[in-house]
C-alpha cells in the first residue's frame, strides 16, 4: 500500500544509518514493513524510489488469537503488496523480527516469495540489551537516509529473546548475511543494523563481521605483522582437503576470515565476543559482568568442530570465561577443537588483537598480544595452568611456543573436547 508520511513525536534518538545509505539506490522498489507513521515514503520518493508501506506493527497489535486463527492468511489479507505484480529490491523490517516468532517470519516470506529474487536485500535491526520495548518502535527516515527511532521513556520492557542469525537464515532460504554495523556511541547504543541478501548461490556470499562505528577505518591504515601459528596453519590446510562441519571465529572486528574458512568447512559462523562484553560493561551496574545469554543462541542441531578463540581469553573474567566455555561446549562435537593464543609474559594487552588468515593459512596480526602493565589484570585468564584448570572437559592436543617480530613470546594451544567432565 502506498503511504503518506506523518510527523513523528519529538522524543527520539538520531543516528546515521550507513547501511541504508549504501543499500538504497534511485528507482529501487522498497517495501517498508514498519509503521505508516515512519515517514519512509517522503524520504524515498525524494530519491525517486517506489515505496510500499505495510504497517506490520499495527497488524500485530490488532490481531485477536483464537482457535481458528490463521496467521498466514490474515497477514496475506493485510498486505496490499501481496496482490501487486512487483519485484522488491529492498525490504525494511526494522525491529520486527523481535516481535515475530520463526514460524511467523517464515509465513511472512512465503507471502513475499514471488516479490523477491536475486539481489533483494533485507535491512533489519537487533537490540543487544537484556530487555527491549514492549512493542515495535517507530523508525523515521530523513532525506539523507539517517533515521530517528522513537523510544518512549515510560514504555514497558520485555525480555529480549532475539533470533540468532543462523536461526533466521534457516527460515529465509537463499538469503545470507551481507553486512552488519554495531552502534556503540551515545545514540542508539546496543542497536545492531544488519542486511541479508538473496542469492541462489547464497553459500558463496561473504558474511561481514560486525564492525563498530569507532572501528570503521580503512584496513589499509592498519599495520600488520606475520605471526607463526603452525598448529592452526597445519590444521586448516588439512581441513581444506576434507571439509569439517562447522567453524566459528570469535575474533575481533577488523577482519573477516569467512572466505578462507569456507575452504575448510561447510558452514562458518562469526561472533564478535569482545564487542559484546565491552558493551555490557558500559551499561552494567555490577563489577563482574555476566555473560550475555544472547550470544551463541543457536539451534540444538548446530555442532561446532573448531572454535577460534584467538587471544579473547585475556579479556574475560574467570566467571565470563567459564560461562562462555560452558555455552560453547553445549554445541561442540566430541573431539571438537578450540584454538587459543596466550602471551607468555602473563601481561595482557590493552585490547584484543585482530587476526587475518591468508591464502596459505598463514596468519597476520594487527595489534599486540602482550601489554606493559606490571601485573595481570585482576581475574583475567592469562596463565597456562589457570587455562587448563578452567577446561575440565578438554585435553591439550597441540602446543607451540613462539616469538613475534617485537621479541614478545606467545603460546599457541589446540584443546580437544572429550565430552567428559
């Protein structure tokens, strides 16, 4: 349904949306599943786009569930675009995926099946906090495709149980993760933008690791050095000959190793653990920040064969690390592997390094492994003995002692999950 814009109430937060600015081009057909009051039409018409607004939040608020209620048919009747002979270039879902279960999301995209095709992009947002507004919020586009999100101070909150990316992609066949942006500054803290793109060859597309606004610098500006990690290099070389099931990279935000890891595995996941922990630390009251239950929120069918933890262990408290390993262990295959790097000095760096895997599975590092503080940070896991004690269900499979170009020593470990604790 074509819609006219209405003014949005003044209590709002402003943030430029670089993803939208990159995604939307003149003459695109844009389907906005948000509110009629969003102002989408005016902003997009100024860019010569064709716009449909369906107001799914209003549909959610108005439906009455009963024994004979048919969600899919009711939604189909609500959506005017379902009867249009049109192909959609961009779909704006905003925060709607928080308020629809996976079955309902599947119904929605069955209705849109004939309207989407190769190149169609879904834009969505995800809250990372422990609670979220009770109802979908209003997102209003400005002419430059920045947006305002209204959040009423008195609004009730509900528990945030967001769908994991892997769960969404299971429902949205032929879509893959295309880009993400984590908002960490004053405006829209804890809000993640992401886009999914449709392709019948979706397995060949590269999911881009979440990158915070503060880290959006040209990669060429960052100096790297080679680091010798023979256990990992040899392992990935062997896996490239006979792919393993699933690899998860828990490293930093600067690089994505997806393309190289896809040579070694049928399925690759990426999680920016440190950014999530840093965000929780900024908003938490307690000094010992809890592990976010939204992380690693995968289906029971996910079996991890290799976990790349890099130097993340140096930036967790012991309690966080225990919770992290317990959650990962619930998905690890028996004999699954976890890869670690520890500074031999026992002095953790100020922030995690970024690790880039090269074509021959050699590794380059941006950043430092060791810090200059006189003693380890309190509760940080930095010693080999402490690491072994905190991994009772694992055994050391391989070990390497190395020295980087700065003369700093480091230790590389491969731990194997035995399944017995």
